[in-house]
C-alpha cells in the first residue's frame, strides 16, 4: 500500500508538546502580558505630568509675626511706663492702643483722631528697625479710663467740640476740664466747629484754633456747666 495519502484522506493530529515546553510557553505569555499592561498604564498618564515621591520633611509656611510690620502701627498696643514697648493687646502690660500712625511731627503731619488721649513720638533706629516708618508719631488711646482726650475732660493733644478752655491776654488758650470749678480765669466752651469765622453763631465769644477740615472753634463764655 502507498504510504502517500490521497487528497480525500483525513490528516493526522500533531503530537502533543512535552510538559516543560508548555510551561515555558505560558511563562513567556504572562511576561508579555505584564509588559503590555505597563506600557498601557504609562501611556494613559497625562502629558507633562510627573509623579514624585518626596518623603522628606515639608517646611511649614511662615506664620504671622507677633506684631505688625510697622512698629506701633494702627491697632497695636503699647505698655505703660517711661520706656514704651509694643506688646500684645491681650497682655496685662497693655495700656493703650494706636488709633493712627503718621510720619513727621504732630504739628506738620495729619491730625490725630478726636478720641486721642496722648501722642507718642516714635523713632526707630538701628539694625532692629522693622520698617521704613522710622520717625513719626502715634495717636494713642488708653484701653481703660480715664480718657483725657474725650470732650470736656481737660486733657488730650487736641481741642475738640465740647472742650473747655481759658484764654489769656496774649491770645492763647489753655484747655481745662469743664467740671473744674476752680480758677479765676473765665472759661469758654467750644460749641461748634466751622470752616470760617463768619460761619460761627452771633453769640460766639471766642474763636479757638482747631485742626482738621473745620479749623475754627466757636466758643461761648460761661461760669460753669
């Protein structure tokens, strides 16, 4: 019989592979699948995005300084005593707060607010100076009474409406407490403030120089209030 098979004859099945060869083939396929998955994961990353693992210590953001940048700036507080220091406003050493802070001198710079009890002349020098605002003045108000800057109290750096003054022959006035019954000099009370003398009431007895947008004080004479 001819060993060659005719075209209609059934083909023979290939012989099965040995077990070791089959195991090696499965390992190769598994490695190839892992490589493909890794490539797909890298391709899915957004363009330009990098992933880093920085496990070093992260520096903390700088916290706020205990005081403002400006020494005795608006809202800051000062201590009492011959040496004035800036302190926390909640400290037991806090005695007064800053209402305003200006360059120059009180006579040439902007006027302090009416509620100012006293004025501090500030001069920051040396390497510890924290700002360029090294020379100027601070308008201060006591945290607790008394408030000499309030109207009629007889103190403070400004003369405001409601204050009482005594006048001298030289045309100068001195502020005094309205409740003070002592002294022989006549007293005058500033009843209003205007821009020009002509705007004062007809019963005005004394014109007092003020500061601010209305520099004329209209005062009337009285023996007591």
